[in-house]
């Protein structure tokens, strides 16, 4: 693979998120490294983004495709099949990319060639308070952010599809993303590893990831992530680690502790819960130094833990006890 003149295909699946796509494309037009094309795949949206893409004529080399809804994974594969390069980078449509992102990726790959790579996510100073709090919950070592892969991760780094790249050789051998709608990026990362390829974390190749705009949507997202972990276990039994049980154990403990405290009129069962809440607030205070954001970060952390934990428990019940097939929740109203 020639690393002297790297050209990338940036592939973006879109489903009813035209306004967010516009901000993403604006950030791509501001990249300091210019050797790339953008492929937007409209995945059966009711609110289409064709006019948004057309507004970047002359600013970006772009291609726009529409197809029936099949989920993000197969839409990314569709983009690869219509690409013109040997290096692919995938972003979610709710991301904003710093100007030096591609330059940082190129610098890294020239010194540390990698078959697959990815970077972390951050929250932008212009995000809403809720988005900042959700960003904190999704990256904090005190929540399930600690099992997502990264410099301080509890498990091996697996690139995630909001900020993920790999070569055409990887795609040809793995056949890309599978048809599952949640956890499809972890599934692919595992198959990349099984195929003998390496994956590298590029710490300074970060993106600003908006995620959900309110806690209700955030709960749906992490609930499905909990279910996805059991779906992944059924595909890759070695992928399930002890740390993946922690949110569910937290949910069970919290419910039992609250009930016990109510029955006995004693706060002692809640002491671990209270201590943990204080630790989250202290860590959030170092991040934000603003009381409102500290409170919202605590709330976001509990939404994440309870969402992921209950989704995980439902996955255990349906897939391991009732032995049902793969499933996800909120399929029809995931973004509502």
C-alpha cells in the first residue's frame, strides 16, 4: 500500500439527519489535508439530505446515493462498493471533524502503518449542556466509557463506526459490516482481528460526537447497546468480559438497595451508591467546573448505566434463557 500519497474515501450513512450532516460536511470542507472524497449514503430517509450535499459543489469531491433502508452497516458497505480509493474512513452523521483530523491520521499511518484504525470522541464547547453531559458519560472511566476502548480502556481497542478506518484489503477479506443494526462496528472489529489484521488507536484523531439531544433518546441508544452486547456474545463468545456485566449488576444492586432502605428505614444500603455518585460529581467538576453541567453529568451517567444495564438484562433473558434470535428495541422510533 502506497503511503506517500494517501487518498481517503469518507463514507457517511444518513437517516433523517440532514441538518447535522450539513455541519459535518462543513467541517470536512475545512480539513487541512485535501486528498479525499466524500460518499453520502441516504439510508431510506424520510427527510432527505440531497440538497444539503448539493450545496457543497466546488467545496468537496462528493457522491450522493439513495437506497432503501437497511441499517448503517450495510449502508457503509454500499459506500465502499461505490468508492474510488483504498482507504476508508467512516463517520456518523452527528459528528463534527476538527480541521487537523486527516493530517493527524496521515502522519500516524506514515509512521505506524495500520490495517484498521480509529480515534476517540469528545464534546465540543458549542454543544448543548445535555450533549456535553452525555459526552462525559460516554467517555468517563467511571461509567461504561471505561469499556469502550481507548488509552485507559479495560479492554483491547476496537474502532467504533463513528470514527473508524480501514483498508480495502480489510474490506475484501472481512466483507465489511454485517446486517445487525447495533454493535455492528464491534462485530467487524472482532472479525478484523480474527482475520489477522491489526487495529491502532490514533489518540489525536478525535471527533466531536453530538450523540443524542435529550436523555430519552440517549436511554434508547444505550439500551440497544446493552442488547447488542449479548447479540455479539452469541456471534463471538470470547467477546463477553466480566466488565460488561457491571452496569447490570449496578442496576440490580441499586434497586435492591433502595427497596431495602425503604423497608428498614436505613440509609446504610445506599452508602456505596452515594459514594459512587460523589465520585462522578468530583470527576465531572474537574471537566466542567459548572454546577449545572456537574448535575447533568451525574444524571447522564445514571441514564447510561441503567439503559445499558437493563438492555443487557433483557438480552440475557431473550437470547440466553428464552433462546430467541437477534433483536433490538425501539426499531421504529429510535430517534424520537
